[in-house]
C-alpha cells in the first residue's frame, strides 16, 4: 500500500474480492470485483499500477512488464517506463505503451482513472483482497487468468508460510498510517488481517471506516503501536514519541503489500515485533 503524499487517504467504493468468479474463456475472465476483463489469448505486455502487483508480475514473468508507477520500488533496478503515481497515473503514457493488460487495485487506484483506461480500449484487471487468503487467491487468478502464466513457485511458498495458525498470547494494537491528521487502520483491511495472523488484534477493527481519523489522546485500550514506513514514513524519530504504549516501526512492504513479500513477511514481522 503506497500512497503519494498528495493522496494519503485510501478508500474504495467497491466491495472485497469475490470467490465465485469462474475460469477464463473466449470472452476473457472476471477480476476480483466480478467484472469481465477482455484478456487476449496471449498476454505479452503488462502495465502495473500497484507496487505489490508490479513485484508479483516481475517475480513471475519480468519480460511482460512494460510500465509501472513511480512508487513501484521492487524489484530493485526495474527498468520499465514509469507512468507517474497510483492516484495520478499518466493515462496517455499508459495508452502509448499498448498493454495487453493493466493491473490495478480497487483501493490504491481511482475508479475514474480505470474507467478512462477501459474507455480507451484497454483491459484492466482489478484486485481487491482484504485478507491474506484472499490475496493469495487474487494473485493466483491475476497471474494465471489475467496474465496467462503458470502458477509461480513463490505463491505456493507464501501459501505454505501463512497456513500455520498463530499460537500464543495475543496483543491489541493501534496501526497508524498517517499523521497531520492522524489516521489508522480500521475495519476489513489486508493489513489488519496480516497482524491478526501474527497474534495482534486491531483495536480499531470495529471502526465504521477502513482508515478512520483518530484522536491519539482518546484511543481504545491497546498495548502496542505498529508504525509502518508507508504510506507515511514513520521512523524511530517520527511517531513513537506520540504514544505511551510500546511502539514498533516495521516495513510497510512487509505489512501492507501482497505479493512475493508474503514469503518472508511472517517471519520478518514477527521478529520486528519481538515475537520470536
């Protein structure tokens, strides 16, 4: 989850990923939102508008990628055309790349931008997972049905890593994502599910919003604060001083990205949180 400073407030008007979407046929395949995507029989050119999806395609078939956002930092050294940000993509540049498929996300990308790409005749595949299992299914479908690839080994490895249930004492945490104003992870988020599978319950899981503004002087009971370095770049010198509870800075990529990072995320996050 990587948001430019101009647009730190994520949100989506569409629902979570669906599980009843079927397979690919001559007319295409359905993405996480249930929309039929007219994917060509052979996909040779892909533009990704989401950092985690860029990494997923690059780890599976790097030759397919022809464009990615300025925020797509993995894999390091990725040499493709940059098409600005997740919230302000260069639509003309994307069209000029003539992609067979554009990979997007319902939370990170604006619906109006995706509609404009579809109106220009491009096939747009939208992901929308809010849990780890949903993310693994979503990636499998995007890569197999959207990109026409075989299921990658790293996806099997990630599935195995997250199959083991958490056993141990549970913590209760606040997970800020922004300050000035303060915002935090609320209900029904991938980030909240990742932490829940590590034994950390989100103290704001009952919020009406997925990313509510919060008053840090009036937070619900918690014994931990988890500070990712994106979208806001929390660091040991910027964030922990605002809270009385123990605050831990973690990699935003490990906490909020769904893709190859999931293979190592469980162990690395547990280590960073002091659970090992």
